C-alpha cells in the first residue's frame, strides 16, 4: 500500500489565517442573484424575497466575505442604477454575459442579504467603462456618515448608517481582451493608482485590490503584475489572482491542480517582492485570490454562450456546472494550497456561491441542495484554527503529463493554541488505491481524541442533484489507529479529501 508521513509541530507556523480566506463571490450573472439568493414567491422566501433555505446553506458553508457585483459584469455596471426606488431603476443590457439586468437587487438589498448570512461586503468598482470620479461617488455613498449629497441620498434610500465597506476591488480582469474597457498594464496601472490615491484621500485605512492577471496562462502574466505594481505600489494593498481548473481528460494532472495554484502564488508574490525591493519600500503587497474554483469553461464557450442582438434574457441558466466527487477532491486541494500560503494570501473568493459554478444549487419554486464541493469548504471553514502550520510531509509520488512528478498526498494543518486542537486537511490523489497516512503527533500536548471524515466514492463521477441531493457527502473515517501519543495512522481512500481533527482529551 502507498504511504505518506506528516510531522505536526505547533511551532512550525506559516502564518495567521485571515478569515477572509473563506470568502466567496456573487456576480449579477445567470441565476446567482435572481432565482438564486432572491426568489419572491418561493415557499421559503422571506418578506424581502430572499430564500431562507439558501441563507441557511450559506451560513452552514461559513462564508466570511463576499465579493460583489462582479466579475466581468462590473465593467459595464452603473452603480447608481442599483439604488433608489425599485420602480424607478432602469433595465440595462449586460454586455459581459449577454443578458438583461433589471436592477431589482442592488446595493441596499444585497447588504440586507449579507446581514442575514453574516458576511462582509467586498465591493468592486467599475474601471472598465468608468473611472475615478464614479468610484469616489460610490465610496462617498457607501461610507460617509452624513452631510454630503451622496451620503444624504443613501440615508433617504433607507440606510442612515454607512455600509462601511473596508475592502475594494479596483476593477476586474483588466488584462483580458474579453473585458469591457480592456487596456494595457501601464494604462490600467495608472488608472488604478489615480483611483486608489483618491479613495485613500477619503479614508487611508481602506484596503484596495489591484487587478493581477486573469490567469497564469495569460501571455502577459507576471509582466502585467510588475507593470501594474510599479505604477500603483504605494497606493494599493493587494494584487489579485484568478485561477480555474477543469478535467480535460488528463485525470492525473487535474488531481494535481493545486501544484499549479501553488506556483501561481509563489510567482506573483515574487514579482511583488521584486517591485518592493526596486522601490525600497517597507510595505509588502499581499495577494487577494478573489476568483478560484473548478469551472468547465469549455462547456460554456461551446454550448451555453448566448448570442443575438435581440436576445437579452433575464437571469438565464449560465455556468451551472454539476460537480463530481473528483471535482470536490481537487477543490479541497485548492483550499489546502490557499491555507498553505496563509502568510501571503490575505483574502480569497470562491467563485461563485449560488447556481453559477457554485457549491449551492436551487430550482425555481423547488429545493436548494449542496453540491459535492460544498463539503470541503464547509468543513475547512468550520474547523480551521487561526494559525496555519507548515507540515513536514513525505509522500509517494506519481508522474503527471502537465506537472511532472508530484506528491500523491497534499496536506496542510492548522492549530488553535487556546483549545490545543489541531486540524489536518489532506487529499489522496492516487487513483489506483488507498494511501496509509502516518501522523507524527509527538509534539502535540496531551492525549489526543481523533475525529476524521472523508469525501470519496467508488464512482468518481457521482454528483448531487435535485432528485438525489444526498448522493455524495462526508463519511466517518474509522480506519484510524494509534500507538498512544506519538503516531496516528489513517487510511486515505483513493481520490479522496479528508479532515482529521485532533483534540486534547480522552
């Protein structure tokens, strides 16, 4: 049987875990908003039209912050359309997703929903078709108490107290030719710098995210980051990363997607540090990985894309990927990678949250259910301690077409000094059988109680659906043995994600 070994040491600290690493993303795209979080007339809708079943699932998922309203959508968005009396809000064409935006849900309504689920608002400004002045208007509307035209307008629209948004995205994917307002790195960097400096003139404590590359495969990757940061380094706090993965038939490489994400983070951090050195700055730029997920983009491009000059549907079914067991295992490995860089990744947004490449799905008038990817996120957000640990891992390896030789096991651990509990999150990438994992726990204090759950299935393509919402889920892992306070052995099923919780006590 294949084997792996992890040495757990609470002194081997990577860094503190920012709760925003468990963030998500809702864009005005497809059925994410209309028919997702909001469905007046649904049997489980509240008096504002929000689906209570979705609220409950989002709370169970443990989402800390939600990026809004886009995404590609934001580059054509006029924020003024989304406030004020609903019956006076304009219907607009959304060129990003070839749809009609009714503006029935806007800034106030979305904040009302955030208050229900207990998540922080991460707001994006339009630097595609708009600029600094419009961003300042939105900032004044959202964050000033009273005494100006915009802040008084907000109060008149039903919210006397400010939204007090602390973290802002300066546009979206401005390196992408698909983006409205796409421009060069130098032009975007100058616009981002001007906007950031103006916003910080209002409030120097705002946290601002500059657009990094839309993916590591972009032809301008790294040179984009270098140029943007040279223009804006003093004014911004984070550079963004976006990454999506899909199984194109090369299963071994797909299971190793976390290797690619790891390299992405290291390279972007390296460029940021190089610009810091150039400038002789004491300030460090961290990473906002504000779009990540499994996304079968090839399906969208080849099947679901909407076209036609007279065809602008409202809330069409778009990007409604159905996730398999394999997808969930890879998804869990991406979370492991993010936590492994907790010293550098200060914010992350699972893209997206409901219906659109999402862990939560709904049917109009019908049920809401958990996709397979729901479980690794919910378990990790619930059990991760405040500190990420650098595990000492040795593992059997296997060969991939895309990444060469990789470890068959990937893992990260977290620790809570107050309770003494340690959580280990681990994936077994092996397809041909289980792996025996040995945990060296001799550095952990006291007698340990072990609780383990795994996500796996004999059918790697098994999914959850409206008619079979519980087909895939977590299973107690009882293949655990211990020699006392030194070593714990656990069997990891083939193609599996596992959470091990080590708690002091009998």
